[in-house]
């Protein structure tokens, strides 16, 4: 009966029910979209690592972010290739250079030199131009999302990078840097030449493991042989790169604050709605108390109503979130909502709604059943 | 019908709280039925309210009783203490002093939880303004006392529906209170009060919000049902048109019986 009473009285006052639902839906959508934007943004910090097809990254001692590399001896690749369990080792060169734009302006870009004969380090996939574009002479690959910054380069167009003429041979889509600096991919030898770097030095050594090789053991063996370098699995380096931006920029704090605000709004709206519903029904609650409904039973009615508002609100909020994600997510503003965020958000908001039932309960506790005779 | 007040003749009752289930708990076997046969007995009930920093007596040592199956009316001018006495008899208020016995067992010293359970199981209330739950149908409103006792909703609805049919509300079983007339609402409220056949029914001006015809109809039903269920009834009223339904009328003035 309590459940019947709870949901019938809840649905009887549709205006207040809708107000409560709006609060929950707002919270769910805000938390998920904020969280999704956050994950979408920070994942850019590790995009080069995540899509590198490598199992292990080797770089300078104290490497903390994939975009800020320091030179290491390129010859170490042969040392690494000799480690048991290593199937392939390739160098990866990263260097900040300037690209001249048609209007006479310059745009700083991050030149990424990848080996020709392998897919190690090829984080991009060609969507415009030939698939083997990078193997052509003086070829570069740009990303569509950087068209605005680079004055809309077309495939086949000539550009000048660090004073050298190069040809835009292909375009990728969605390989974006956490910084505002566009990635420009070139083959390894061209990248050394364009950047004017020492060919004996590289930025990273990328390792692909042999089937069934123990990644941690291979890392340990490489560290033993090359103690002056850092050796990490791809997952470790991706996390390190993300943490670098989260901690150095305060990004986590600002997104966290906005998310907290969303939760707070939801809490206040649900609590306020339930409280208003109780205020409207003080007479009914007094009557129920008078005819023998206990305080705990009243609390269970309020908790059930909160749980109902939360469940319906979370379900609608999730659907709206998925629709918004589908409509709004783009490579530039990626909304990545992992399953754990959906689940965590749902559980958290459900708990908050139950907590919000405490506010009207404080009012219900003060209801004197004697007032039923006075109204 | 007599217009009088009869003081209680019982000797000092045992000081044992009423258990949740009649016949259970430490009170079982210790009831004072040998001492009193009253369904409800109040002894030297006093109650004061603090108004403007000053204590103002509302009830001044009231002695009162109702016998099984008896219907007693409390009459008197506004402010004479009728509703306060009804609240104390219904365990909605606590008295400052005095004793209250329900079927010979003291109930004036119970905890709030115990008082709630006594109200649920042994007392039916009829309110002046019906006090129905607006979100529930007539049938569900009447089912509340049964389901609070643990009866499944479906079974409770069947019983409530049958009672409503008896009361001439078969077409309004699924109606919400907002779509019924005051007379119909009060009949639903009456059904809610008697559905679990309580030992005591307390009615606070049950005809005050009704026209004369509806008031008579409600009182007729109350009279019939309380006789059928052998419930004792206390009715607070100003309405002399319904005095015919009283077995006894107690007139109050300034917190005392005349």
C-alpha cells in the first residue's frame, strides 16, 4: 500500500513531478556531457600513443608528455631489437616546426616523422588522398580538423615547412593535439631533413612485442640494458600524458567543479520538489499519521518517491545524453562517455536523490497528527 | 438518549501499556476488565496550552467513559475543549495529567510508536473535512487501514469495494476525492474509519461540512455500522439535528462537563 500511496500521490501532482524530473535529467545530462567532454579532451593528450600500434614506448629520462620529447640516440634501436620478446623497433621523431601559410603568416606545427616500412607510430588514417601518401617524396599528411588553422590546404597543394617545400599528399580526420598545434605527419627521413635534426638522434623508440611476449618483463629487460632511458607500456605512457595535462592545467578541477555544480543543482531541485510536495500535503501526512502510519513508513514513502523520480529522471537523462552525444560529438569537441561514467553518474545521482528525500523527511517528522483534527 | 456526564467508577487501573496486538506482550493477562467494563475511560484528564507565555487550561480534570457499543456525543460551544478531549482520547495528544484506559489498559504513557500502533489497530477517525488522500481513489482510500495492517492491496480493495457498495458508492469506487461531492467524500471517510472494525470510532464534527440531508445520511450510516461492528463511538458536534443518534450527550463548557 505504501508503494501504491507513494507513486499515486507522486503522479497525481504532475507539475511537481515534472519539476523534480527536470532536476534529475539536468544533472544526468550535465554530468555525462561534462564528463564526456572532459574525457574527449584529455584523451587527445594521449592520442598519438593510443593509436601508435606500439606496445612499448622508450624515451628520454623523465618523459612526461608525448608531445614534449627530448632527443635520444637512435642507435639504441638495435640494442632494443636484441631483447627477447621484441618483434619490431622503429624510431619516431617529434619536432616543433613552422609552416608558412598562403597569406604570409606562420603556424607552428608538430612534425611527426614515422618510419616508411611499418605502421608503428602511424596514428592517422587517410580519408583524403592515397593510402600510401606518406611514402611519397616530400609528402606531408595534415588533418581536416586543422583546416582553419592552416588556411584550408588541399591535397596536392604545395606548402613550406621550415623553409622546405613539401606537398600535401593526404588528409586524416580527427588526429588532434591537446595543444593548439596541429600534427603534421611525414616519413621519418623527410622529417629529419625538414626539421634539420641530427639523424643520429630520435625522439622515441616504439616497440612491437612478439606474440605471447611478457610486456612487463620486456620493459624490465630494456631498462636493464638502457638505464638512462624511460621505458613504459603504451597504457602507462598514455596515462602519464593525460595526467600531465590534468595536473598542470587544473583541467580536472575546473571540469570537476562544473560536474559538481550539476550534481548540486540536481540535489537542490529534487530536494526542493519533494519538499514542496510535502508542504502541499502536510494535511494528508497528518491524516496518515493520525490513522496509524508510522514515521518510518512515511520515510519509506518519501524514499520510494525519490527513488522513482531518480529512476525515471536517470533513464530519460541517459537517452537525452546519448542523443546529444550522437548529434554534438565531433573530432574537435569529442564527447567520449565511457560505460563507467554512465554507471557511476546513475548510481551517484540515485544516491543523491535518496539523500534529497531527507529534506522533506525533516518536515514530515515535525507533522503533528493532532493537526488532522484542526484542519 | 440522556444528556449527562457519568464519572468513572473504576478503581485505580494497572499501569500496563497496551501491546501492539491485543492479547500479546506483558499486558496480556493483566488487563483490568474485572475492574472496569468501559470501552474507554478517562480519569482526571487535564490539559493546558501555553498561549502568549501564559499557561491556559483547556481541560480541567475531566472524567469520562464510553461503554462498548455506546455512542456518546460531546457538545458545547467553541473553545470548550471538545476537540482537545477527542484528540487525547484518540492518542493524538497527550494529557498533562490523568489516566486514559482503553479496554481497561492504560494507554496514556505509551511511546509515540506504541500510540501510533494503537491508533492503527483499535481506533477509527472521521474528520470534519474528510481528510481523504487526493491522489488515491475512493477504494484505495478505504483500503489504507487494511493495508497498513499487512493485508495485500488486492484483497483490501475487494473489501473496500464491497463496503463502498453497501454505502451506495458502487459507481464511485474508482473516483478521486476531487470528483466527489462532500457527502460522498464523508461516506468514503466513514468507510475508511470502520473498514477494520475498530473498537473505538472518534468523529470530529462529521456533519459540519455537509448539508442537512447528507449529514443525516452519514450519521445513519455511522449508526448502522457502529452497531454492526459493536464499536464505541465518540462524536464531537455542534449540530443538534443529529442528536437523535446519540446514546448519551455530554455538554462541555470551559474545559469541564456541565
